């Protein structure tokens, strides 16, 4: 696959803009998944994935073809996600009281989906809770946890994506896992 991507990159660098469409087709779903796991928002994830492809296209001349393209692309997307997370502040809290009510909080405003069987609902709630708890991790732990356990990338790939030493990646994964374990102890 790397040979195919490198061939397409050479075509793009020679002026064939359509060759980049093949690269986008190859990585768009995976890149969106990485963004969604970090941002937990469909529209923002689509925006960031698109922005990552635009930046990759604009900076393709700086890409070292001896390295893996997917690692470089994931690094761009991960950095964009981290930037978005840092800029974004929550505008409401679920445990905040709804104005004009007594004792009702925002949790009561979440729509229930009665069409699913009970077991599927419980599974979805657990997945949502885990995703929420991953979202509550500090940025430096969230990115390594998402890349390692959700995207199942190797430690070396994570190291290259985040541009940090392998030892630091291992430490952050360990600490992120411990923080997540503490957060999920209540389940």
C-alpha cells in the first residue's frame, strides 16, 4: 500500500491533482474515525478531517517518502484535533439545573431511544461513558489512548505521529490508562 501511496504522491508533485483524490479515498474513513474518537462530534470531525487533507495537500512537498504517509497524515489530524479541543470551552454542563425548573438538570433533556432492546442500550451507554471519560482525559493522554486502543496503532507509529520519544509515548499510555481506570471505577 505504501508503494501505491508513494506513486500517487509523486504524481501529485508532478501536477496531477486527481491523484490526490485516490489518496483521500484511501484514508478518508480512517482519518474521520481518528478525529471522531478525539472530538466526539460528527461535524467537527468531518471539518478537521477535511482540513487535515487540505494541509497534507498543501505541504505534500515536505513529506519524506521514506516514512509512512498514514503516520504523517494522522499526525496532522491529531494536532488539529488537539488545537480544536484547546480552543473549545464547554458552554453547558449536564448536571447544571435547567432554567425555570426545580431540580431538573440537563440529563433530563437527553432524548431516550426506546426502539433499542435493553441490552443494546446498556452497551451503547457503556461505550458512550467510556468515550466521554476518554474525552475527559488531559490532551496528552487522550491522544495516545485514542491512537493506541481505538485506532490500534503501534507504539512506533504513535511516536512518529505525535513527534515524541517512544519512552514518552509508553509513559503517557500507562498514565492515561491509569487515569481512565480511576475515572471508570464507578461503573
